[in-house]
């Protein structure tokens, strides 16, 4: 993720529940790159990501940085994989957010989508 943008044209909250979880999408400044991130508290959850915010009629290569299925804050903190696929504004994905260690305020569960 060292190449992730740090300046943004737009930022949107896709879904959130205070103190529980949040899903955010951001468009890189002066680029056609989008970043989606999800983070949760100590409760594992499954979320649906609707990519209808993307421009219609365009294809994006998605790079997904996500936790492995068995990731949790106790035993497998840094276990992730990187996948790529093509998506459009019609794509809807179901993703798991692993529980985090809320008591230590670190190792929060996240995944990132880089869309170019």
C-alpha cells in the first residue's frame, strides 16, 4: 500500500455504524483511481460493497488487499492476500471483516480496494 494516494478529490461513507464499523470510498486527487476501505471493531461482520459510485460504462482493475479467512486479532494478525479482478459500476461484492482487538485499540480489521 506504499503507492496509495494521500490527497483526495472526493470521499464518501458507503456504510457505517458509530463505534462498530465504517466503509469509505475515496477518489485520488486528479486521477481516475478509487480506494475503498472497511474497518470494524471487535465484532466480525460481513458487508456488501456496491460499486455503483464508479463511472458507468468503464472497467476498472481492482487490486484487493484483504485478510485471509482465518485472520483474527489473537492468533493471525498479519495474514492477508492480494487479488486482482476487473469490475464495473454494476459489481457488488460480499466481504468479511475479521474481529479486531478493541481493548488494545490496534490491529483493527481492514481491507483495501485500489481501483484503476
